[in-house]
């Protein structure tokens, strides 16, 4: 079998961060090749280079044996490379058909365009209503639109970036089966994922990336999953375990009765019915597939969204750690001291009447930097200069500075390396030990299982309380959602 | 009101609306791409002067060509500053207009001597369209106009087709809705925006020329008097769709014509009321009083 | 911070002058003579400084401060021109009815009405923004035209002078006029402008509200979520204050310079004020400097025309060049500092 895509010696750095170090990657014709690695290993960067979104510092790209210059997505498409992105990359206000037509360069007259889109849907087994605006599609169909866009460009080399991240286990399963069928149509695919079981189930070969370097490449069946996991993390075999906590039943800090919240923005989903409570000293994990209402639940708890029905009592003060730290938790161009002042608002110890004592802010910031091991030159550093892990440490420090009764966290370890993740987990547990009621959501089921005392599942807007000792499989099963076909 | 007065008012309305329509069509292109071009006022004014000078040299068509080129160049400058370099659109647009006011004023004085001397220029004649011009009431109003007005009529469906039935138009609209998504789809956002700005600038320049060569008949300093900014309002009122923009332009033109009318009539009603009317209506539309419109999502974002 | 701010500004001014010189040469004027005339028009004598430059700087500084406040919160107030006129109209109306009031009270009353008028004028765009999400860029712009028409009506109708000859109002009561430095056209408004700048500087630097204002503009999402700031309220407040300040500028102009209302009271202060605010990077004390700069340029333009016969309107070209050069150098500097990750 001849290699259909080769990346040789790819090196890339972003500022001081070395994202890729001489990485090699070979995709054989007709194979499904999994690119494994934990968050931040460089997988998306490597494929971003293959698709022309990023320019490498050094290295070579060969398509079907010929060296190529890929300066942008257009070049990549012309070479038959298509990419299905992790994030939603369609134009929200345009219809599904227009989005597909735009990407594929099809003619725009509606009759012809709609027909072509319908044909494409039939051929690939992924039907979609051409006339619906992209922003009005449910999460599953949005993902489908992404795949269709890549297929419409006659791509023979498909790069799939964490395609199942927004899908429930059943939907992901269905998608992977679909991808397998592509093989029979002469396509080759790269499956970027951090989920071991996906890789071993579907792929012919795997390549493991760690800290920007290729540490392993070979047939998927050749190595046991534990070994692959170890290669990904760089530590001896590790599997998620339920943490053992002492049952500390403190006072009730959160009480929800028949709570309902309207959906917040595109991509959200309404919360229809939530009845549960959370106590001081507990860590409650919220497991859900994106787009089932968990965001609405968390933000209602944080006081950012108003319930449309039902009762909600949350002891104040409440601290909120949002998912998107660079735009929702921090102001990038502000210094760390300024960000701390922002987060404490009126309640800051340095506020006297209308006046703000910046000297006191800086001193406290300095103290917090030490307490929370935030690696930064000083309180006057702009937040944007910090790495993700250090930013998150700062965000958590600010959140805990408020001495909250309740702490709500959305994906608190998203995009962080293992060390930072472990630290954040430790801090959350420590906060709980100090009496805070901690509620958090993670899209990584393993993390939920490992960190939480109790697990709540949000499915289609309803909160389901799971019994103590529920296994990972049981929790995953509860998260399933049925998908209705489009059109 | 007797028929003759009505016809003459309608004719005047269409004539006055022509520069507004042309400028607004140009601004529609720019804003569909996600860029607010406040330099359109400057492009129009510069186009007016270029039209005047060009006409004295080579007749009205030469003037129109010169105006189109001038408007295009000014908008290209704006595009380079606000799109290519990424500077704040509002400020750079205002700066372009400011600079155009200064430059045209100075050039006018240099070329034509001190202010106050009325120019006489070769202008565009009124061309009645046989047959159509005989339709009662609307006939003379719509079909006894200058060639530039007819150009406007053609431009409306042409622009609609460009925006909604071509790949280029789709790409432009994508750029105006989501830069991220458009880039992922392979659209060269900066490039397409600049092209749209240049095309729009051409329209603005011709709009200025039409003001000089088909309406007023001469050039005076600062003669556009905010018509370019008016075009921005017209685009909003027209919901960024060429057909509705034409309607909005006509409405503004009618209001302006009414104002001229009332200025010459002694009446209890202050004519300034008609000056205010189009803007107040636009505000109402914006508030959703008369049908909600969505602006291109990238408009106003940096 | 201060140094990296003034260098681009100085080079921008130099660029502007260079463009002017080139234009002069191209049109057959002697650039040295012309530039000299321009200098003298602004700084030639105490008289020009006190009567041409400083009085012009007052509305520019005040409007610049108002626009700067709005910009800090991320609100694009392009309607300062209209708010200025609203303030001027109200001030004139008040001033015509304040006969017999003692001077300080009359002035205070007049200025207060002008502030209220400015607030009122921006209230509609605020409402549209908060309730309907309408871009204030557009709504404030539109109201400029309405204000223009309103002034036209006022000076030809309700506020026209008793003699009904010219489109202007009668002069306002003597007690409602800001005291002048005798022998010049410089009036107390300068102290008001500087005082306002200092007050704003303190608010921005030392108060929680001032900080939250900046946070709202710099990161509206984070301000709302992490800072729990009511960004809608902050934006509305900023716009209302901004309108009030612009209205105040109108009142000061009527009370200190014109003593009456007429159509072209403002030679575009509302737009030049945008540049004044931005070139000072929204810093209140810097706004004093940029206000003076633009006032000097426009006063100089007068000298340019009087002495060298060069059209004064050319100064707008210089201002445009300055704005663009500073804008570009700012943008490029920002690009460079925002490295990846």
C-alpha cells in the first residue's frame, strides 16, 4: 500500500511553546489511522498543518509521493484533503446547503444546490435538510454538516478532529461505523482522538503523540490499550479510579425543585426538569453530552441564567469557573491584579466605599500567585501571557478568594496538561473539605467518575440522580440520547 | 393636490433619490461583507469633484468615469487601513471622510478660484424612455430621468444577483456573517472585503457624480452634506437587501424633495420636519417597529 | 507607557505636516511661508493663543472626554455632534429666560440644562441598544441629522431673534455668560474642561466603578461573568454620561463664546472629538493635550488662509493623516504584542 499522505519532520512552535518536534506521520491508502494523544499533545496542530490552517516552522508534506506546499485550506482541498473540525465551523446565518455549497464551491442557484445536497446526503447515509439555517441545527446535525462539508469537496483524505466530542456514545458509535464504510469507497482517514477505545475499535493503525513528539506508531491491535495509555501519558499504566471520599453530610447549600431554564444561545438546550440538592462538603459531578442542558443548569446555579420554572435556592456567595477562561473568566489584556480586582468586585478587601486601593490588590495578587503556584513574573503580568494551566490556577484562586458557599465549575480542566489537571482536582477536593459545595461538569466521563462523590446525569434537559457506586458503564448508558434523522 | 404638482414632486423625488440609491448600493456591498464604511461620505464628495472636473475636461461620461475611479481609490485606501491592516473601521472611515473634505475643498479652490463662483458644467440630459414615460403619474417620474438613474435601476437587480446567486456573493455574505467560518471554508476574507469595498467605492463615486451631473448641475464645497452617512441609514432601513434598499432610498429622496418643496412654500409646518422624518423612521425600523431585520453578524465587530 | 504613546503622535503630526508641505508645493505655494503662517496663526502671539487656540480647544476637550468615557465602556458614541447641539439649544433657551438671576446661579442653571439635553438626546440610542440590541454606531449617527434639522427649525422659528431677520437667536442673558479673560476670547470654560478631565482621571484610576467601566469595554463577557457586572447597565450609564458631557460642551460654547444659537455653531466638533479622544488613547489628561493639538491646527489653518491664501479647509487633510498614522502605528504595535497563545 502506498502512502497517500506523509508528514515528515514537522516542527512548530507558538511563541515560547514548542507544539511539535520533528513529528513524522504516514497515512497509507485506504486505512483509518488514529492519532492519539492527550490534550495539548499536538494532534490538532499536526493535522492543522496538513490542512493548511497552520504553517510549519520546518518539515515536509507529501501527498501521494509528491512534495506539496499547502498554504491554506484551498490548497489542501485541491489535493483532496478534507477536514472535519472539532468546533462548529459553519456560518451560522447561512443554510446547511449554502454552507456546503460555499465549502465545495458549488453553484448557488437554489434548485440545483438543494438537489445536490440531498443527493450527497443519500449517498453517504447522512441526510440533512438543506434549507435549515446552520445555527438552528441540533448538535448532532451540526456535526453531520461538518462531515458533509468535507465529503462534498470530494476529499479522499479525511482528517477528523475529535468527531465524537459532541456526540453521545451511541451517536459516536454510529459515526465511527460510517467512517469505517468510507474505507470501502477508497478514502483514507485520520481519526484524531484522545479516546483510546475509539482508536482501538475503529483504526487500522495508531500513532501516539506526546508533548509534540511521536512516541509510537504501529498497527492498532499490536499493543494493549494499557500500554498505549501509558505511552500517551508517559507514565506506567493508569486507569481512572473512583476516589474514595468520606461521606461528609453538611448542610444543604443547593436545592432545586422542578427547575427549568430556557436554552441559552445557539448550541444550548433547555433544562426541563431538575430536582436535586447538594450539600456542603460534597463534590457533585454532572455528566452530560454537550447540548443536553447541562450548561443551562450550571449557569442557573451560578446565577447567570434565570429559572423559567420551579425553585432554586443557592447559598451565596457563589463562585463560577466558566468553560471559556480566556473570554469569560479573564480579560486577556488586563493584568493579573486587575483580573483579581474584577473577580472580587464590590467584595474585595481593597474596596472602601467607591475607592479602590490598587496597592492592596497587587499585594494580595502576589500572595495568591504563591499560594496557588501560578507561574507568572508578577501581578502586573497580562493574563494573556500565561499558559492555560496557570491561567486556570489564577481563575480558581480568584474563585476561592470569594470564600464561596458554592463553587460551580464548567469543564475546569479543559485543555490542561496532566499536572495542572491533578492540581485543579486537588484544589476542588480541598475546597470541598473546607465546606464548599462543589458542582462541576466535565465532558470527560472519566474525570467525572474520578473526582465526584455523587453523579448527576443530564439527558435531554432532565436531571437523573445516580445511585452511589454506579459504574462508568451505567453512567454512560444513562447519557444516551436517540437521534431522529434529518429532513 | 393637482396632478402636475404631484408628478413634479415624484420626479424630483426620484432624481434626488438617485445619488442616495447609488451610494447605498455601494454601502450594502461593503456591509454585507461585514465592514462599515463611513468613508463613503468622503468617496461621494471626492467623486462629485472628480465628476465636475472630468466633465469640464471631457464631458459628463468622462466625469462619471473619473468619479468612479476616485471613489474606488478612496475606498481602496480605506480597505487597506481598516481591513488589511485591521485598524478600527469607524475611526478610519471618519478619517477618510475628513481627509476628503479637506482635499476636495482645497483642490476646488485651486482649480476654480475662490468660492462663490458658480460653475457651469456639461451635465447629463434627461432622457425620456419612449412609451414608458407616458404612464400616468409614475411614467414621467420614473422614466424621464437621466441615464444615471436608469443605471441605478439596472444596478439593483444586478447587485441582488451578485449577492444571492453567485459564488462570490455567497463568499462575501459568509465573510460578513462569520470570519472564522468563512476562513475555514476557504474564503479569503480580507481580499473579498477589499474587493467589495472597491466596488462599493465605485458606486459611491458615481453617486457623487450623479449629484453634480444629474441633479444640482454644479459643484460646491461639502455639497454632499451628509448624503453618504444617509446612505448608511438607508442600508439599515433596507435591511441590507438591494430591493428594499432601493425603496428606502426612494423614501429618503421623497422626504428630501418634500423638504425642498416646503422651503419654497410659506406654511405653518416647518420644512425641517421632513428632514427629520427619514431618520426617525429608520430608528423605528431599527427598533423593530416595522419588521425585524438582522444585520450581518460581523458588522460592528473588530 | 507615556513615551510609547507620544512618539507615534509626534511622528503622525510630522507626517501630517509633510503631507501639507507636499500639497503646498504641488499647488505652487511656498511651503516655508505657508507653514510659518500656520504657526503664527496658532502661536504667533498671546492673542492668537488665548483667543484662537484655547477657546477652540474647550469644546474639543470636553467632547473628547465624553466620547472617551463611552469608548472606555465599549460604546461607540458617534452622535456627539447632535448631543452638542441639543445642549446648545437647551442652553440658549435657558439663557434667554435667565434675566435677573445672579451670575453663578444663572451659569449653573444653563449648564445643567445643557447636560440634561445631552442626556436626553442620547437616551433614544441607549434605549434601542439595551432593549433591541441596535448598534449605537448607527442610531447616534442618525440623530446627528435630526439635531441639525432641529437647530435649523429653532433658529428660524421658536428661538429666532425678535427682529426675525437672521437665522439666529437673541443673545442670552448677561448673567448667564461665562466670564472671560478681559481682552481675549478665553473664558472660564477652560477651567471647567480641565476640572472635568481631572475628575474623570481620578474616577478611572481610583474608583471601582471607573475600573469596571474599563473592564466592560475591554472584556464584556468576562466583565459580566467573572466580574458580575451588569454590562447593559454599565453601557447605558456610559452612553448617558457621554451624551451629557457632549451636551455640556454645547452649553459651554453658548455661554462662553457665541452667547446665541445659530446653524453652524459647531464646525464638526463631534467628529473631531472622536479623534481627540482616540489619539489620547481615552486618557483624560491626554485628551487635554490632543484637544489643544487639534485646536492649534485649526487655528493655524485660519492663519494659513489669511496670510498665505491657502484654503483653511486643508487642515482636515492634515488631521486625517495624523489620525491614520496613529491608528496604523497603534494597530501594528498591538499585532506585535499579541503573540500566539
